[in-house]
């Protein structure tokens, strides 16, 4: 795993505490294009500690194959699903995954960008049945209150992490979302059926917000003083409203 991806495994212990799941609207939208049941065969790439995996299973009770390269996260998955014989868990990367099974759908929740762009679409295409679909979705985070956002951004600038292009978080996220859509279209392997953006807000207290940003891969080298200064701002506000923009892409094989 590359260093930034390894960050998730290092901080696996706090994921369950603070990382939110995905709104039910994601799964209702997916159901418009394909109906799954207990006989459906689904692969999930980059399962982490099983937040999306649990949601997928609760929705359809399918046969699930989970791929997770991180050792710590893999252990969390085993603990979470150890009594469920319908879920297979592999401690490997998608690039190294080697299985002759074909799937009705392949899911990846806030993880597909870590896979090798040179091979991932061709491999997903080969692993899907002819009528199979690819389902990709991401949580993208921001701060709802503009004044709090500006205060916190000043701390990022102080520690050399401020944005230099003048773009807001919203502008950056919308560009990233469009790039993900374009990447699928330009792969030559898939046709997009649905491109959807779902917006929600979640409240965090200071301690939980610090835990949340510590799970972000680009925050791994920031020191305790940085997090303390951000926590001080949030304590003045008592809580912080985090804007979560969910980017959902549903695509079928060409």
C-alpha cells in the first residue's frame, strides 16, 4: 500500500467511532437499476472496517466478498462478520486479488481512487457478469458554518496546509466529483447510468471532530499542537456541523 492508504490502517481504531455511514438514498438509488437478493454475488473493494459492507448486507443479504489490504482493518472486518458464513474476507489489494468468481455488482465506498487507474477498470469489467454494474460512492467532508470554516482554515495555513489556489472546499470537491465521473467515462469500459450528489449534515463535538480529521490520509504528519488549536475553536462553538457531500456513480459494462 502507498503511504497515504496505509494511514487508514494505522488509524483503524477510531474509524468506527467517527466515520459516518452512507444515507439510505444511496441504496434506494442503486435499487432502481438492479435488484439484489440472497443469491446475488457482490464484491466490495476497500472494505475498511465494514461500514458500507454492513449497510449492503442489511439492505439485501447478498453473498459478499470483501477485499481489504490493511491488516488492522482486515482484523476488524473478521471480528465484525465472524458469525456470517455468507461473507468472505480477503486480506489483499484489488490489484493482487485473484479469483475466478464473477459478480452481479462491484461496490467501492470512499476507496476506489486508491486502486491503480491503469488496470482497475479493465479488471472490474472482467470480474462482472455481462449485466453486472459498478457502484462507486464517496463521502466528501466540509464545514457548514462559513465563519468557523475561515477560523479553521487560518490554522491550516499556519501549519502549511492551506489551499494555495484560492479555491473553496466546495469548489475543490465539485471538481473532484466531476473528475471521478469523467474517469469512468474515459475508461472505455463503462457507461454511467446515474451520477448523483446527496448532501447531509452531521454534528460533531470537538473531540470527535479531531478524531474524524485524524482519519484523513493527508493529516497523518500534522502534530498534536495543530489538532489542539482546532479543538479550541470548536469548544468555543460547543459543536461543529460537518457538511457531507455523497458522490454516487452507477455504471454498467460496455
